[in-house]
C-alpha cells in the first residue's frame, strides 16, 4: 500500500506513536546492550587483574545468558499482567546497580556471580519490548519497527567500543580505581537515570494514551483487535499450548543459532582487533566499523521485508551472509582484510532480526504471545552462553580465534538451513500476514 493510499488517521496515529515511543525504546535497548557487552572491552585489562583465562572469561561473559534464560518467561508474564511501564523501570534500576557493582569483582568467582545476577536483573527487557510493540503497531509495520529497535545493537557496540576504549586509557587511576572498573561504573549510570524517564513517558496500552486523539485511539485499538481476532479465530492457543508448539520450537532453534554467532563475535572482537597491535583507544575505534556498516544492512532488511511482505527468504539470505562473513574473517585472522568479513557478518546477523521477530505475533496473541516470545528469546539467548564459551575454549586450546570463527559461521549457516525447512509460507495475501513459520501438517 502506497503512502497516498494510507488513511490520514492511520498516518497520524503511527507517526505519533513512533515519535513518542521509538526514540526512547531504542535508547533504552542501546543502554541495555552496552551494559551486557561492555565486559568485552573491560577484558582488555580486567582479565589480567582478576586472573581470568580466555575460558573463564568466556564462561563469565556467557553465564549472563543462562540466568537470563531462567528468569525470562516469568518476567515477561509479569509485564503482560501488570504493564510495561513499571516493570521495565524496575528492570533498568536493578540491572544498572548490578552492572556498576561488577567493578568490584575481585577474582573469577565474584566475576561469575555478578554476571549471573546481571542476567537475572535484565531478564524480560528485550522480549518485553517485542511484546510491547504488538500493543502499539499493526503487523504490517512490525518489520520496520523491529529493525529500528535493533539499530540499538550496532550503535551500542560502536559506542561501547569508542567510549570504553577511551575510559580504559584516560580514566585509569582516578579515585584509585582502574580503567576497567570505571567502564562498568560510568556505563551503568544511564540505565538507573533513564528508569525515571520510562515512568513518565511510557504508556501501557493505546486505550489509556491521553496523548492520542480519540479517533486515533479508536482506530488503533480497532485495527489491533481485528488482527488479534483473525489470529484467534484460526486457533487460539493457551500459554502452555504455545510453549509446546513446534513453530515456537523452530523459531527458538533459529534464534539460538543466530545469537550464538552474534555474541561469539561481540565478546571477542575487541581481542581479535587488539591482535593488530593497536592501542586500547584505536582498538575501540576500529571495532566500531563493522557495527556501523551492519546498521545499513539492518535498515535495508527491515524495509525490504515489510515492503515485500516476506520473511523467510530475507532471514535465510541474511543468515548465509553472516556465515560467509565469519568464514572470511577466520581465514584472514587479525587483519584489516578480516574486518570486511566481520562487517558482512554483522550485516547479516542484524539484518536477520528484522525478518525474524515479526514471525511469533503472526500466530500468537495475549499471554500466549508473551510466554512464547520470552521462550524464543530465552532459548535463543542461551547461544549467548554457548558462543563465548566455545570460542574461549577453542582460543585456549589452539591459541587462535580461527577455528572459533568457523564454529560461529557454522551456527549462522545452520540457522539458514532450519529456516529453509521449518518456514514454508513466505508470501501471503494482503489481509493475511506473511512469513508465518508453520508446523508440519497435522
């Protein structure tokens, strides 16, 4: 549908919702991502101070996702029950405090404990945002909206690279604390402060949005209710039916492979780049480049996926691009040539998100959607445990990142293979959302 064919009330409503909510949510996710991944830059000096091997560091980087997995579904069900505004603010305050306290780790055990607690504190934030979008955006807009949310990832990685590198070199020794300690403290403060902005700016549902005109509220509520009714009329799933659904399992496995590849890169890229004999600050600047390029792919995939109302092949191509980029990077090692492979990998990984995350809401609503989205994200994020753990183990065993990057490439390609066999419908009529992941015929 061209912009000229979109009703005026729809254009006004979507524009108001987007200007009110999207900038805030993108900033929040950016801060969340910085606080979960800044350990990759702290590690440049922290590992020696705390006596962490690559294996123990990888375990600590990944154990965040294990606790995240344990608490994800309960957290999202609480959000669905009591509203996003209060629950997201609670999440932000607790994760900010624990992230700051990581600065006072004294060895491997305390480091592992703080990382575990950080995952428990942040659990539910991302799937809560995906669920929150289903309260505010009709399905035809969700690919673009989710790609906008995911802009936070490459931006966060680029900012964390630049800022953390600068903190390591320039704030070291201030008040008797080391540079890596200041990385955790300074980068945790925005989460705590922005929690109060969330309490003021976020609105739980369109029905209580006083900043929308009455006709805008009525249009949005009517459109969303109509979509929910279409989904429920086919087969309304309970929470437990949704969690046992084969489509949810397939999506969980696809996301697991993608996240494994993603965090295997994120937590070790600074150390790979550091192998080019750069300073901490230059390491941060160079590490930022692939993430900046990845942003372009993210936006392009989101626009294209919505424009053609197609999810499956967009996801497959993005996953294959990620795998090819990782193979390239592994082949060329710590070099500027390898950065081209890293850029391709981040483009594919981030691009896949825009076509992947609209899929669950194509066949799920309400509490079933809340639980299933949390389940998909929780299972997928176990890859954030596996990726760093395996890459760290391989690095200690071989004294090289090459085989680790090949492992991550295999994960990305496996995700493409699962998508090919598990997702059959890639195009649908205008009134039926496209790209639904379908279970085999009953």
